[in-house]
């Protein structure tokens, strides 16, 4: 029962503690509040200290919380400990009491037991049954008392046990309650701690924000201040710079003005100086002019030698210059000359080539023409023959008339139609022959030209011979001689007549030479001047001679020609004169002849000589005769005959058509005949079969 | 009007209608080409599916390993996964599947360690001697020995007693022979087979009790038998890595304590010994005192035992010479003034002890006065607890005076000591200032 009483005393322990702890926490809160109250006082003087103190307060609060809160739990534990220790002491006490009680009980029961045992010993002395009964009863009583004692003790112990059990159960309940309390507290603590931490966090955040704001504002202010200062400085500098710029501008203007003034002054001075100098110069010039004039006016006193010498020098200089120019020009000219000669040679070569070619082509053309002529003539003749044959057939067979072969002179002919002139002018032929021989003898003549002087003596005789030969009308041997001699004479004539063409210098240079050599040189120079090559020399001679011949022929044949009136007159005048004189007297006509030759020559240069010849041949041919010839060929069948032919053709065609019809009819009749025959055979067969059947049937 | 022929047609040509009914319907409306997984992912998934037949893990790259860990089934046999799969998501999944509360911070932030420790604990806690085969435990040893650092065993089941046995018990309660027999039959799991094999074990928390016994309560369920004690002692001796040993609520008497301490002498690694809530008396305390100077113990906890003045004197004697012990807890004992004085005097010479708990020890004024001397003089003591002792006003004053000289004590519990309010607040203030200074 004591335990029951004590327990309630202990029970409020934790509550008290709780109260105490709450008091403590309240104190702490008060402290905090006090601190907070103190804050505003301190805030004004020092901000930072306040923040620090705030921080300190906060941290202290947290610390106190951390310290106080677990203390509550610890208090419960300690209370439990205290209770446990108390319980132990009580238990010990109870144990001791119990042990004492048990010992007492054991003692008393042992005493009683001893009494009972002692009684048993006295029981032997008792003899009387009553005494024994009494003793027994007494013993029984004693033992029952002992048993009662024991039972009592047992009951007591059992009761104690019960109480202990109850207490244990109570303790357990209390423990459970305490545990619940503890858990509650722990949860509360957790809550409060959380709150505290949150508050602290918020506080710290706030402080941090404040600090950052303060820092920001201060920084901003500082920044603005510094910026302002910087801008002010910049402005000052700018102003200074502007001022300086203005100053410098002014200075520059001043300097410019100064320099301009100076320059102007200097220019003026220079101009003046220049003017002065010009004036001086003019004066000097005037002076020099005057002196010159004086000098010119009075050359002698000055010294003629000087003047002459000067002039000489000038002339020499000019001479030298001219010489240089001359040499350079000469060089140029020589170069040009060389180039030109080269070009000329080249052109001449080309010309020769082209001439050759043209000659070749001309010959080929002539040949071809002849061949063509012949061929076509043959063909035409064959055609004519056929026509004639057909004609004869038509006449003989168709018309039944006698046919006569028409007269055809051209049939007997063949080849080219030769011009009729051949017979007309044998002299011309001779001339051409002479020309040909001369062509052949071109090379010979050249040697003759070089050996000219030797033949010169025979010149007279040759000319006569020429004359003879020409009058006779052509012996070739004589002609050759003549030509050589004639050449000579012609050459000499040329030399003499054309003497006016030579320069005096040339003649003077030739003077030392012999006459023959002179002539040769003259001729060569002449030919070179005329541009006549050595080959053409004979031709020249021939032309000249021809010229003479023509005149003579004119006189002889009395044919009307368009010759020169002067020639006619001359010829008329000198017709009776001897040939030799006439030849010699021809000198006057030599020039025009030469002229004409040269003109011809110039022309013939462009057209080669041989071609010239062939042209002459072609030109001689009479194309009208050709036409007539060919027309006579075509007119073998006359117009009447053609009409007859056409009529005959139509008739023959009709006849032919009829004939073809007949032939067709013949084939038809043949087939019909065949059919007829077949039908007949069939009929016969059929008849035969009918007869047989009739026979059988019958 | 226009519908009727259509309907007729529909009825007439059911085949056609059926054909019209057949439409290509997308089987998965959410299907897009984007969702089609990569081939590598598919491969990994097939790895996961066939992990039991062909475990491929170490060849993979870290990211692939993560993927595999995410996908592996937690029901895979442990002998496959234990040494193959490294600490990671897989073990986290395993843990969270088995237990609701998983605070990985208590396990060195290793899910694997957590899994294996708790798995081992479960096995041992559910081990029933003579009916469960030892093989079940031993099979696990090679798998988890590398990961288990702590075993916190909250119950050890006794062997199942047959109904006949109960009768025997009832019959032969008095006979000592029967008792012995029964003791044998009440033996728990034999740690001898296990501890020497767990090469990484550092902490062992043992409680010889049964959780949730319900109406089958028997005192014997909450006891450690002699044989248990013997086997445990030798097992502890064989476990050379053990640092912390806690044996709570296991009914350890002086005899068992002697036995245990005898085997723990000169243990190479033991740092903390905790025999809280037992029945250790003066003899056991003497043995522990002997152990104090024959080991490197730093923490000794004898909370809630039955140590009286003799045992306390023995402990004080050892404490006076001990250079290692930092914390001594004698809460809820019966030390008394003699023992308390002895301990306080020992502290005059000790320079290592920093935590002392003498709460609920029947200590009174004289002890506090000697303690006050110690407090005034000693600078290593940091926390002192003398709550639940009848110290009286004078003791409070003495302590108050001593605290005014001390600068090291940051915790001092003087609740329920009968001190004056003033002295308590002063002491608290002094502690508070000390604490602030310490910070």
C-alpha cells in the first residue's frame, strides 16, 4: 500500500519538469525579447553591430533550443531512472522485510516444531490414554497452529505477489504513458525546432537581403558618384580641349595671315626684282643690238677674219650635217633598192612560171579542141549516115520512090577547118617562119651579140641579102644570115639614133673605149633602160624590120591599110628608090617603130609571147565558117523530108497498132480452137458413155 | 429512301460487309518511331531477361550497368548477384522491396551493405536451433562476408520445445539435473560458426530475447544460457576485427560476465563494450575492471546493472591507471558513496576520461564534494551526469563553486538531486558559458 502512495508522488515529476522546462524556455524567450527590445536602441549608432547581435541572438536561441529541448527528454529518462532506483530500493526493502518475516516465521515455526517434538518425547511418559488423547489433541492444535501460521505466511506472500503483479502492470502502463509522452515531446520538439530553424532561415534571408540591398544601394551610390565625377572630369577636359582648339585655330589663322603677308611681300619684291632684271636685260639687249648694229655697220674694224671664220665654221658644220644626212639617206636608199630588186626578181620569176603554165594550158586546150572536134565530127557523120540510111529505107520501102544520095561535100572532109588566109599571104608565113627560126637561134644570137664586131663588117651585105630574100619570098638559109646581119644593122641604127638618150657623163666615160665596145655598152644600157631582156632583142629587130617590110608591101601590093600617112607619103616618094637607100633612109621611122614596139612589148609583158601567138591563131580562125559547116551537117534532112518522115511515122504507127491487134486476135482464136477441141473430146466421151449405158440397159 | 437499298445490300451481301468491317486498326495508338528503343537497349533488355542463364555485367560500360541494375529482377538468386553486381540501384530496389524503412545513412550509404546486413540479421533472428540447419547461415557467409560490417540482432529464438518437454519441465522443476538438461535445450544460435568467418565484422549487437512472444512468455526466453555464453565468448575471441560489442538485456550474471571478459582479455580491436540492462554484480564489475587495463577499451557502458561499492572501487582502481577509457557509464547501479568517492578520487589522477555518468546511483554529499574537487581541477572531463542522486543543498553549493573554476564541462546534469534552485541555475549558466566558449 505504501507503494501506491508513493507512486502518485513521483508521477507529477515529469510534469513539474515540463513546467520547469517551459519556464526555462519562457525565460529564454524573454531573454530573446529583451535582446530584441534592446536592438532598436543600438540600431541607430551602429548598424553592423546590430546585425551581428541579431545573428548572435538567433544562434543563441537555436543553441538554447538545442540545449533545452533534449533536456526535456532527458528529464523523463532521469525521472524514469529515479523511479527505477526508488523501486529497487523499495524492492530491496520489501525483500529484506520478507526475508525477516520468513526468518521469524521459520524461527517461530521451528520453536513450535521443537515444542511439538518435545511433546512427542513426553508422550512416551504418558501412560494413560486420556493423557495421550489430551496430548494428541494438544499436538494437533499446535500443528494446526503451525499450519495456520504457515498458511498465513503463504497468504501474505501471495498477497504481496498479487500486489507486485498489480504494481508491475501499473508500472508497465505508466511506462507506456511515459513513452507516449516522450514521443509527443519529441514531436513537439521537432516542430519547435523546425519552426525555429525556419525562422532563423527567414531571418538570415531577410538579413541577407537587407545586406545585399544596402550593399547594392551603397554600391550604386558610389557608382553614380564616381560616374558623375568621371563625367565632370570628362566635361572639364572637353572644355579645355575646345578652348585649346579655338586657341590653336586662332593661332593658325594668325600664322596663315602672317605667312600670306610675308609671301605677298616677298612676291612683290621678287616681281620688282624680276621687272628690274627684265629691264636690265632689255637694256642689255638693246645695248647688244646697238653693238651688233655697230658691228655690222663697221665690220672691218671689228676684224673680217673672225666673221669669215665664223661663217666657215657654220658652213662646215652644215656640210657635216648634210654629209651625215646624205650617208644615212644613201644607206636607206641602198636598203630600199635591195629590197625592191629582190621583190622584182621574185615577181619576174613568178611571172615566168605563170607564163609557162599558161603556155602549157594553151597547147593542151588546142589539142583538146582538136580531139573534141574530131570526135564530134565522127559522131555527127555517123548520125548523118544513119539518117541517110533511114531516109533511103523510107523512100525505097515505104514510099516506093527512088532515093538519091544528096550531095555532101563536108563528108569528105575531116579535121579542123583551116583558114583560107594560108594561101592568101605566103609572106606572112615566111615571116612567122623567120620568127620561129629566130626563136631557136636566140642563144646563138646572144653569142653573135658578143662577137658582134666581127660580123659588123658584113652588115651591109647582109641587109642587101635580106632584101633579096624578102623579095624572093623565103629561103630559110639566107634568112638566118640575113637576120644576123639585120640584127647588127638594126642595133647600130638604134645606137646611132638613140644617142640623144645617153647622158653626157656616160658618153664621156665610154669615150676611151673603141667604137664597137661603145656600141655594145650603149646597147646594153639602152636595153636595160627600156627594160628589154637580151632574149627580146631579136624580136625588136624583127619588129623593126617588119615595119619596113610592111611599108614596102604597102607600096608593092597597093592594098589599103591604115598605116601612117607619113609612111605613105614617104613610101610614095621613095618607092622608086633602091632598097638599100630606103633602108638607110628609114632612120626617121625608126623612132615610131621603136615606140610602138615598146608599147607592144609592155603589153606583151603581161601576156606571154607564145600565148600571144596562139591568140593570134585563134583570132585568125573564122567561126562563121564553122557554123555553116555544122549547119550544113544538120541540114542533111530538109524540112520537106522531115514532114514526109512524120507522115510516114504516123502511118507506120497505125499499121503497128493494127498488127498488134491482129496478133492478139490470133492468140484468142488459138485458145478458142483449143477449147473447141477439148469440148469435142468431151462430147465424144459423153456420147460414148451414153451409148454404152443404153446398150447395157437395153 | 436512300438508306433502304444500302441496308438491303448490306443484308444481302454479308461477305462484302464483313470485308468492309476489316480495317487496319493501329494496335498501339501511342506507337511512334521515336519510341522504338535502340538496338543496344534491346540487347541490354535481353541480357536482363537471361541474366540467370548467362550473367553479363562486368563487361558493360557504367551507363549500361546502371540500366541493367534498373531492370534486373530482385528475385534473382543471391549467389548469382552477390559478388557480381556492385553497389547501386539494384540493391536499393532489393532493400526497398523487402523493408519499408531504409535509412541508408546508417549503413555507410551503401545499399548493398544494408541489404546483406539486414539479410544476415533476418536469417539469424529466424534461426531456430536444432530445427533450422546451420547450412542456411553458412551458405550466406561467402556471399556476404565482404559487405557485413555490423550485425544488429534484435532477437534470438530458442529451440522449439516439444509438448512432452513442457510436461517434463513442469514435473521436474525442482531437480537440478532436469534444469541442466533444460538449459542445454534452451541454447540459442551458436555464433562460433559464424563470427570467425565474417572477416569484416566490426559491430555486434546482441539481445538474447524474443520479440512478440505473445502468450508463450517464459523467463527463459530472455536469458542467455551458460552454453550460449561459452560459445559466444570463444566466438568473440575468434573475431579479430570486432570493435563494438553490445550485449543488452541478456541476463548476464557475474559468472557469465567473468567468462565473457576472460575471453575478451587482450582483444586486439575491441573499443566499446556495452553490457547494459544485465545483472552484473561486484564480481562482474571486478572482471570488467581487470579488462579495462588489459585492452584498448574507450567506451564502457554498464547501464542498469547491479554494481555496488566493491565493484565501483575495483573500477575506480582500474580507472586511476587507465590511459584509454574516455566514457564510463554506471547509470542505474548501486555504487553508493563509497564507490562514488572511489571513482571521484580516481578521476583526480585520470586525464583521459571525458564522459562520466553516475546517475541514479545512490550517491550523496561526500561523493559530490570529492567530485567538486575533481571538477575544479580536471580539464578533460566534458560531460558529467549525477542526476537522481540525493546530493542536497550543500552538495549543490560545492558543485556550484567547483563549476566556477571549470572551463571544460559542457554538459552537467543535476536533475532530481535536491540541490537549491540557485545552484542549479548557476551550474547551468556555467555550463552554458563553457559551451559557448567551446564553440
